[in-house]
C-alpha cells in the first residue's frame, strides 16, 4: 500500500486531530486518530452503548501483533481468524 502510515488532519467540531491510515492485514486499512488504538475505540463503544465486556467479542486476524494486542488487555472475548473467508463464515454461522 503506497500511503502506509500517512498522517492526515481531520477536524471534529472545534478540535483538530491527527489520524493515521495503515494496512490492516490483507483485506482492509485501519484509520485511527493519533494516540488512539483499537482498544481505546472498543472501550468507547462499550461505554457509549453501556455494554458488558462479557458480551463483547472482537474478531481479528492479528491478535498477537500491532494494535490488536491491546484488545486482549481490555478483557473482552477475542476470536482469531486467518482470513476474510473465516470471518464471513463466523459472521453467518457463529462457528469456524
């Protein structure tokens, strides 16, 4: 991917944030605000919707690498998948 780790500005209301885009596995890109990672964003979703961490599940293909490592530390259930096919199977059947 040509623009790996490219930093850009985005505006949210009155505050300016930096966001970072990077390759995310083989099938997508991640766009995150600087100083945020997936764990921070998942925690915000859990808090906003008043979810119980025991009811949350994070599905990822790199749970032992990069910013998905942080997900394990917040104490929610995780599921390691190998590719987009496994993800689709799980989403449709709740089984791999």
